[in-house]
C-alpha cells in the first residue's frame, strides 16, 4: 500500500489496509515491487481497456438509500484497486453473478468485522461521544445488506436499473453528486477470463524483469572479466616493453630507428616486400596473356568491387618493373615476393595448349633484374591466378592463402569465382557453402603436396632451393576467460590455420573439423595422407589482425555452411571496445601482440617449423582530397610496422624459428574486393598522373631501418 501511495493512488487509511488484506482485487498489489505499480496499471489498461478511476457507491435499491458511511467505504474500496485493475464493463448487471456474489460476501464480511471490532474497543466513556458513528456504521451494515438483496433482484429481473436510478439516486439521499452515481451505473468489474489473462501478463512481466536482471548480472560479470583480462594484457605488455630503452616512435625528423633496426635481428634474416601478379602487373591483353578468373569476375560483376574497378592496368609493373626494382634497392630490401600469372605463362590453362614465350621472357627479365640488384626473388606459383614452375628462384611458394581462396570464392562469394549457397542471398553465381569450400581446399592441399613432391624429385637437388606454402591466419582472442570461449578461440584457429597446417604436419584435418563438419569434409587416402604430411620446407604466415572469438550455440537449421560449422562468433569488439585501432579495411584492426601469439602457437603445436612472415601490413583510405604532400605522411603505417617487428623479435627470442619478414606492400595496388579505394603501399602510386611512384614516409623509415 505504501507503493500505491507513492504512485498517488489515494489516501487509504491503515484501517482499511488491514480491513481488506486478502480481498481478491486488492491482493494484486502483493505481486508488485516498489516502483512497479505504474507498469502494472499500463498492462491492465492495455489488456482489459480503460475504466473509471473508482468503483463508486453500491445501490440501495427499494430497501432504502445507502448511508454516507457505506458510500465512503465503497469509495475506499475503489481507491484500493484504482491504478491496478481499471477494467470497463457496460453496467453493473453485466458483471458475472458469481463475481458479484463473491464481492458482496467479502465486502459485507469485512464491513461487519470492522464494525464489531470498533464496538469492542469503544470504552464506556467514549460510547456516548461516538454514538453517531455507531449509528452510521450500523446504517452502513444494513445498507450493504439491502444492497446485496437488491443485486439479486436485479439479476432476477424484478427491478429495472433505470427505474432504480430515478427512484433512489437523487441529490436528497445523501449519496453524493449525480456524476458519482453515473459512474456506478457504468460500473466496472473484471470477468474471470480477464483476470486470468491479466494475471498471466503480470507474471510474464515479472519473468521478463527477472530475465533482464540475470542478463544484467551476466553482462556485468563479463565486463568485469574483460577489465581483468585487459589489465592483465596491459601488465604483460608493459613488462615486455620496459626492456626497450625507447618507446615506439611515430615520426621524428631523423626517423630514429636506434631502438629497433636490422641489427636487432640475426645475421641472414631476410627483409622484403610482397606483391601479386593480378594486383600489380596490368597489361591484361598484352604479351600473349589470356583472361584469368579475376579478369572474368571483375568485368562480369563490377558491382562486387567497391569502386567497380579491375586489374587491367593495375600499377603497370609489366612495363615498369625496372623502376620498381630500383625502388626496392633504394629501400635496402633483401628480397621481393612476386607471383606468376598462370594465364601469362599458359594462356590455354594446360601444357598441351602451349607455353607463352613472351610470358616466360617477362618473368625472366623481372627475376634477372632482381638478381642484378642483389634482391632475392620469392616466387609464388599460385596467388589466385595460376602458373608453372620455374628453374631460377631458390624459394618457391606453391599457394598463397588457400584459405582466402576457398572462403571468399566458395563460402561467401566475395572473391572470384563468386560462388556460395543461394539461401545466403549474396547474389552468387551458384555454389554450395556447406561443401565446396572443403572440396576446394582439399584439392589445393593435394595439388600443393604433388608440386612439392615433383620439385623435390626433379629440381631441388640442382637448384638447392626450398619450397613451401603461405597461409593466412588472424590471431583469435577468447571473448572471455570462460572455458567455452577459450575453446571457441582454438576452434577458430583450427578452421583457419589448422585446416591446412594440420594435414601438412600430421596428415589429416583437425579433430574439431572432423567432428563438426562430418561427412562434408573430404578424407585423405593413406597414400594421400603420406604425400601431404611433411610436404614443405618452410611455412609462410600472412598476419594482419586479430579477432575476439566467442562460443556460438548450434542453430537447428537445414542450412549448413562453413561460416557456421565452427560454432564460433567472431567479432572485432568486446563490450563496445575495439580489439585495436581501425584501419581503412573493415576487417583490419591493429593488434601487434597477435603476431607474437600466433608464432608461439605455431611453434608449440606444429613442432616449430621454419617460418617466413610473407605478408604483414596496414591500409589507409584513398583520400582524393589530400594533397600529394599530405598523402605521403603515413605515420600510422610506421607505428604498425615498428610494433609488429618488435613483437616478431620478441617471439624469435622465445625460440620461434622465423627466417624472414615481407611487408605488404611495396606499392599501392588493386585490392581484391576494394579496388583502388584503399592504399596498402609503402610507396604512393599517383593514379591520376601516370601512375608515378612517390616514397611515403614509411619508405624512408624502412630505408633507415634496413641500413647496413
């Protein structure tokens, strides 16, 4: 009742609170907590409709008028329930008979008890002074008894309510103004069905509140866990960084690199930059080149590239390779990672279709130019645009990011050839996201193993070269320290890195993939498993960013996909806080510690293989409003490289067998789904003025960093 007063329901005396504690309508307030009255009132109004604010007075009928005490008491009954269950019915006679009977019994019982109790308490000396009140109470009791009889008469049809109103409801009977009596003639009381429905609504509201409280407690606990994790990460990072004499330097006039430079790494450690044929070469219809799947994809579906562009010209390295090699030399780079365009070497896609001599000549010229400048070529056989083995380079990479080729090309359809399941509504060219990514990856692994076997049998002894594969992997940070989230992070690594590195190391896919994907995951024969296992001299790792990984319960749906098989929800933020500063690409957030964590994970799980970081970099938007001078100031890129190289060196000090590092990328270039809208280059390409190259601030920083 205190809650009711707080809501302005009425000035109900304590006597009447005690007098009607279990009355079936008044009892509703026992379901409420402080502050809930207004909510419940709105529920009742929505479910049962609006009604008068008070019950009003009960009719006296032909048995006589109703005393002022009875009228006051009936008004207090209305005040008791006002704001809780305002329900409207047309007339009192419309209220079900059993409800009327129940109400009148309860009202009469409580009224008589109240009268008797007060009579017993009344002392002799007060009886005389309280005689008027006694008469009023007695009159009220008799009035209610008459009212009860009149209700029954109304039900039986002996009394016409309209005649009753004219006869007994006048201003002379002391019963109050006509408007109050009209409220009674339009009186209200709920039906049992309405009461049950409203009771269910209140219970549902209470359950929802309880659920909200539980969710709030859960989120609060997660936030506290996140803060603890964040503090621990800060502590570890500070512990590592305190060994450094200087903090990470963004830009100084001298581009100071005293705290971290080439000499910070072992002798013979290789530093280079990476590229890819379709993103760099251009000359799409020159030198005997035929269209690749990316030529077809970008021309047929230009809307799938952010700016509708393609690699027809790219940055024209086909004609400018000498200039670009000169830039590498000026930056003091040791190596250059390039890929060979399959359609430039084998225009018809098969040896039987003939080898294009012009294509062979171009790559011979490029590689010879590199060697002449003291730069070691690392040649990728397949960077999504296929070739044939060469006989010059000492470092071969069979495939670049087979994960991205399968995921983007056959699960999401965002990369060539643009296939995915139709139910995903991604406007794909056809496909099945539940099976094709696994099939494509399976045959990429077998093709890699076959190429390695061929190279080792026929070419390695003469070349004294090495052969490996480049795999991409984001680092996965558990969303919380809860076991199910830690396991989710490990599954994410299995479905991205382990998908390929487990077969290459152990001869089969990770157990988590076998158990979750089932028969949709292809199987290796014993012979294939033997061929695949150990089919590398080194592993290339492409690292850019990190994600939070949280457990995602299985959804009972017939629509299966690689995207949901791992039962993991990957996100870039936790409790509204990004995992790291955002770059231009939506998928890229700066998390330098992840490169160290990924390397240590690879060392422990995969027997510490020889590793090259074959890609690592950050992009900025291609902002056409910037002047050339402004566009060359890329301080964020310097911070990115400095911090990642610092964590790379830290991992090497902990025993990770890393032999080289390649930055992505030497030049701004065509980026697969974003076209020319972002810039990953250490050197600026002026797309508006003949593709002229300009060194960015990061190019000068690298030059100083790599100074011998």
